[in-house]
């Protein structure tokens, strides 16, 4: 399920553009397993956009934390700022890519009758938003699904001990 919205406003200087998208996936993994995947900032192998981070193993996610990551799309370092943490419910981060561009990402987890629903919401603001969105849209559409799949594989690995997670990214065919 996805929703989108494009806003074009005329502030005092130039044109401001906003892109808002939300993607959801249903998972058989528990809320705890999904939360552990989201907050393990050292292992982002499941993430189709972020390739690696400089976060040491075991660091606890908390508001105010700033860390560096490298994307799979553009090999430049980005700064990530943790805004809000609601344990086992939501994580909100702000990503600083380039001047003229602001990105906010929110992960939400909710237990439902049919399984666990994970939501990935992204908001891009600034005059570069449409350009960046055209580059990252195919991968962004897969974040919630890849997160759910990774948590399910971890759950199966814990149960069976035999399975290995896939290291494929969104550009593999």
C-alpha cells in the first residue's frame, strides 16, 4: 500500500517542493524482531538504499544520535540524525544529504490480527526533492518489504540455524 503527495509552494526565495510517500508490508515476524532489525544500525544489509554505516556494534538508538552512512545509490557520505524513538513502535530520523534537500524517514511497527505491519514513510523537501526522488523511488518502494523479509529470515535462522540471508539489493535482477 502506498500513498503520495506532491506540494509546490512559493516561499520568499525560489520554489520549494515536497515529496511524501508511505509504504507498508505485512510480516510474520514479531514486533520485537522487526524493531531489532530497524535499530541495529550497524547491520543494514537488508536496506535497499543504505549500504553501510559507521555505527559500532551494540550502540543503542536514542534521540540526538548522529551517525554517518553510505548509500548504495550515490557513493557519498550522508549524516543521519535520530529525532524520535518510541521503543517497538516508531523510529524517526532526519537525513542530511545535500544543501537544498531535507529528508525525513519514519519507521512504524504495529501488531495486527494478520501479522505485524511495518510502515516506511519518507518526506523529501527542497528544490532537489524531485530529482532525488526519481533516483531513489524504485528502492524506497522496497524498504518495508525488505525489512519484513529480513526479520522473517532472522526468525527462521534462529529457529533452524541453517538459512543464510540474501544480500541482494534493489538493483539485482
